[in-house]
C-alpha cells in the first residue's frame, strides 16, 4: 500500500511519451499503454523531482492553491492505480 512517505518511479521499460496519433500523453510499458490527462501527466513528470509522495503533494497544493488533503487523496489514488497496472514502482 502506498503512503505519503513512499517514493515512486516509472517501472522498468515504461516511458512517458506524446502519442501524435492520439494527440495525447501516454505511459507506454511492455504490451500496455495508459492515456493520461493533463493533470496526471504533470503529476507523473513532477514525481521524479520529489523524494516522497508527500513532498510532491505539498508542492502541488501550494502551486494550485488547493486543499492538501484533497491533493493527497487524489495523488495516492492515481499512483495506486498506476502501480497496480505495472506502470510505477514504489519504495
């Protein structure tokens, strides 16, 4: 289970890429693809800049002037889904 103290990274063989055919950002992994909306893409991109999910959430809440608890719940849900589908690994 992911916590705010965990860190995440893209799983081996997974990359963030712009798909010109779909005109969308996607996560590509071995034999799988996940289409991302703009906010999911931003969160995935920014995750590498922060040592933990909690620090990422703090930065996003400050940048978007949004409630921290809402950001935390949304980011944890997104990363949990991506981890279960094999796009992310956590430590």
